[in-house]
């Protein structure tokens, strides 16, 4: 989980841990890259707008390291206007608009986890 807002990280931690996921949080794209260089992840949820190194930095890193669209990425942001075009352009699995429903996301991620 990559977000610079501690409250958002807390919500995602509760959602994901409630369905059996282990959550590793990072507060920037840079910190996420450091974690990904030493640990294996099944997927990433990232915000886009963060200070220093943002979600776009992280998306670029993932596309270079794993191949474009090869690593499961979910983007959680409140700043995307044309969601379908943006999602295709950046090869993300799903765009989650803020604010989001914790119950809906729990169900969605439960289904996603069961498909891994």
C-alpha cells in the first residue's frame, strides 16, 4: 500500500488484513521501490499524488522491472478525469476513485485474492 496519507493507509490496512493479506505500507513511490527491491509482493495499491516520488514514478519502475502491464497494480486516486483511457494508457488493473467504499473494496479484493 503506497500513500502519503496515514488515514488512507489505515483504512486499506484494515480492509486487506480482514481478508488475510499482509500489508506493507510505503509513504512514497521511492520508499515503495526500496521495499520492492528486497521483498516479493503479489500486488500494489498506490496513490498518484504524493510528494517527492509519486505514483507515476512507481508505475514507471514497475513497468521497467516487470514489463508493461505484467505486475498487478491498483491505483487509488481522486484526481483522474478520463478513467478508462488513463487505465489503458498506464496498464493498471483497476482505478479506485477516492472516496471509496471499504465494504465494496473488501469484496473486490477478496475476489481478486482468491484468483491468485
